[in-house]
């Protein structure tokens, strides 16, 4: 018989987060590596996870969204399918991360659209305020979409910001410092 020493690991330090965006074509959920720098983004993901090291990664959250034009229920399904496509890609290309994945389909991305509009440097202040008032309005989603489509600036929003919010954000949550062994928690088990 032999003796195996098992040591519990503790974490010290803070967790950090890095987010990498992957984009989807209009009304699509299949991953197109030739679209909007996706191939480079996924190479960046691989490089980042390699440099962090699997043991240091706490979890990976996949947050997928759709742009808010079209039918709401369809967009919810689209964000779910995008999240699953990203999960499958990571499981196929990085199987060591499979147990660290968490998927969060986030539906229509009104919040991200709001951030883009709020920080826009080309629109007039009055136009930005009008768009934000529609985004923030406490009305049903169909009314909100109809009001957005009536804006003279709507085509600009569709071309400039909507492609950016048809995405999956891969969030790598990792520990800043490596795990440390805790000698007081050393246990022995007999191997027969």
C-alpha cells in the first residue's frame, strides 16, 4: 500500500475579469470567423486563457445578446442559440474549460445600445436625449421598437450600433494569484 497526500487549495488575492466580444450577423446564430474580427477575438481568448492557466480560471461566463429590432420572442431565442453556439465552440476547442462555463442568454441588448448612444460623439445632444428617452420609456417593447423606428436617426443606429450588440461576450473570471497549498489541511488516504 502507498500513501497519497491530498492538500486542499486556498485562494488568495482578488479575482479579475477580462471580456472578449464575438459578433453575429443579423438574424444568425452560427459563428462566422470571418465576421467583424471574430477569428482574432477567439485567438485572443485562447491566448488569454493559456497565459492565465486553467487552474487560475474561476469561471467563464458567456453573455449573449440580440439587437432590438424585429420580434421580441424571436430575439430571445436568438440570444439563447448564440450562447449555445459559443458554449459549443469553447467546449470543442478548449475542452479543459468545459466545467467552468456558464451561459447567460441576455435577450435584447437595450442597455448596451443605451451606452453606445449616450457616448456617441456624432449625434447632436438633443438627438441623443430623444433616443435615450425612448430607450428608457416605461412602455411595452412593441411600442418602444415602433418609436425607435420612427426616428430620423434610426438608420444610423441600425448601421452603426446594432451590429455591435448582436454579440456574445466571453467573460474570463480568474484569480490574480495562484492557489496556495494549505499545510494544515493536508490529509492522508491509504491506497491499496
